[in-house]
C-alpha cells in the first residue's frame, strides 16, 4: 500500500537548483528522485457518491494530453455513464494548464473521489506548442501524472514505479535537454467495492520513447505488483500502453510481446474495441501516423461491451487520444 496525502509536498528551491545543476546520468537521477518527496505518495481527494459499484460497471480510460479542458472532459465522460475513470497525462500546477489541478476539477464535475500520482516533476514549460498556452514563466508545482476517479471510496491504494533510471533525464537514453524532468512511468492501483465483491483497478502509462522489450518489462513489473497487491482479486488495467511506438518501419502494435505475456498470466484483451485511438490535437497538431495505443487488460472480469469514443468536442479535439470505454462484470 501507498500512503495518501491531501497535498503533495512541493519541490524546494534548493532541490530544484540541484536538479538543474546535476549531471544527466542514471545515478544522479536516482538520487534526485529519492529526494523528491511527492514521488513517494499518492494524492487523495474528491468525494464518492456511491457505496458499491453496480454490475455491470462502466470503466473508461483516457490519455487526456495535459487536460486542457476539464469541464468538457468530464462532460464527455459523464455521457458514457462511467463508474470508474483511468486517466493519464494529467497536469497539476503546470503553466500550460493555468496552474490548475485538472484531476481535481474533472472529479468535482463528475462527483467522484480520486487518487493522483506524479509521473514526472517537470521543470520546463513543455514543447513549443505547449508554451503557447502558458501565461506564467514557471510552473507552480510541475506535476504531470496518472489518476483514478471512482464513484465509490477506495479501500486501499498503491503507487507502483515502472522505472527509476531517468529515461527522460539521462542523456544516455536521449533525454530532451529542453524538457528537464525527474520521474518515470508508473501505475496507480486501487481496490474498490462492487455489488459482487471487490476488484482491483489500475491506471498506467507505458514508455513511448523506447521499444517493445522495454514496455514488456514495464508491464511485467506491473503484473507482479498486482499479484502482490491483489493476488486473489479480479483486475483491470487500463491506459496508454504506447504499443507500436518507436518500432519502425511499420509501428505495428501487433509486434508487442506484452500482449502474449499478459495472456500467459491470466489476462485477456477482450474489453478493448477495435480501431485506432489517436488523432491530431491542439498540442499534437501534425502526428506522423494514427496509432492504437490504448487498451484494457482484464483478469477474472468478463467484458460485455466496448467502444472507442471520439475526443472531438464539436470542432475542438480535447486530446490527441480518443477515450476507450468498457462494460464488464466480475466472474
């Protein structure tokens, strides 16, 4: 289990200066990561409105690409009748999203409880297109991460780190010097009650800037963590698995070994609808290709229906990912 806090500890000016001055190495990243207190807790907030989840229950997973539009994001989720929401790429205290807590805002609009975990502490303002959205010259907090929103309270939660080597910090992994950051890919795990008993729900985001072997290793770490956290419970993993990224020339999701690895450990992928899940957006304006990145993996849960829902809100894309939705029942 992971301790939860109402407010995550801010990074001090001294630690920020140390991060900026540190050599871009794995050892330096691990040391700085340990000193960044917010990496080791989950933030909890919001308010649940139900005591147990129905059967079937409706789960959505969505990479909201910073969450530029929290109200419209919540409206689209509400229209799908969601009971659980798994979010990735959510800002908290970032200049590009007005220094707001986007998870908290979406949860408030939906009337849900939430947990939030920091994937990265970002010192910069982001890409050139993201800087167009900035009115401030610095981030108030600099958090960017994953979240779980739930109509019912969380029985217990865990934050699982999928790497600590500084994939976006160390120059040996090709880190972008223009976007300094501490952290790495992670997952949030939570136990919630349904009318047929508890289940484990998982929000994750695998590495985009690497190959299938890297993502397979991350997914194995995640499945091991679920076995430790909820060995006897049905489980659903949802999120942006970045399948096919950095796999030229075809960039085929079918080449990812994590799918078969998960099947070997009792998971199925039946809750994921067919079709691509990415599109151009206000931030990702000219993507090289359309991809299938977003998935549900289920253990001891039967998927009754699934769909991909466009992230377009009229003429405005809310994200560069469409959301995926699944109805499922506990076996």
